[in-house]
C-alpha cells in the first residue's frame, strides 16, 4: 500500500465548469476526510465519511460542494459551477479506528486553479 | 468557529539552534497534534498529544499539551537543514464538538540558514 492517493495532482479549469477529484484511502482505513487549504493557511475541514456514511457535511463551503463514498472505499469531491475563490489545494486523509491519530494519513492533494 | 492562533508566523534560524513554537485557542481541545508540511505535499504527523499536561518526545522534537487544554508547544532541538518546512498545530474535539475533523493553525514557516 502506497498511502493515500489523490488524482489528479493538478487541475486547471475555467470558471463555471464542474470539477471532480478522487481520493483512494489506505485500504484498511474506514474513515475518510476532505480538507481545503488555501495559500498561507492551514487545512480547513470540509467533510468526513465512516465507511460509506457521510457523518459530517455541515462544513462543506456551499451547496456547490458535494462528496460521495459509494462503496466505502474511494471517495470523490465535486465542485459545481467553479468560482475563482475555489482555487486551493484539496486534501484527503484517511484513518482507522484502531490506529488513532498516528494512522491519520494525508494524501498529497489536488491543486485546483480556476481561471 | 474554533480558531487556533499559532506563533511565530515564520522563523529564520541558524543550523544547530533550538526552535520553539506554540499554539493557543479560545476553546478547549481533547487532542493536540503537530504536523509538518513540505511544498506540494500533504501534512505529515509528528506528535499526537491526548491528555492535558502530557509531554511527549519524538527524536529531537518535544511537544506538550497545556493543562488548560487551550494551548500546546513544539520544540525542535539542534535544528538541521531537513527541518525546513511549515509546521502546523491542530486540535480535535472539545467545546466546538461534533465533527471528527481537525482544526488547524495557520502554520509556522521554519527557514534554516546554514
């Protein structure tokens, strides 16, 4: 297992377009998290899944943002009608109940640029 | 919402010097974490603290969970060039409640001059 995998690493899109990012967690991890990180800031929590259930989504930035984890394995984060303010790094992390925070592993992120 | 105040914002030090950075919050947290992030990568966990007053070391790194549960510090002894990067504190749980996500500070940018 090579850790948390995120694709694509970079995405440039025109304002108004929809974008979708994928996250493949560490295989035995049942929890999956999405964060957004803007320049000069720490990561900002967006949502999380335990298996396929989305247990927290109130922190999603607007109704243009949605996330899914249909089979409890990989997850997708979609942003509809992108705006320039959506330009940021989108980070995924995964963890398991057994490992505690030392198993809470981040991916390398998807950098989104909206032009 | 909960916010973490991390200081200093940046540090310019000589190789071999000790480094100290801290994080404070207006709310209590049940867990404090310290991460390091290199350019173009995700954060990597350095130390996790689970109890108020806990002092934990990881090699040249030492971190403490404040007894009020509203602060934490990270010390790095005898800095080396590979310590360069951005260090983040993060907290989980406490009075904000609910989400399993982490609240991060804005980071301390460590720059080491040889």
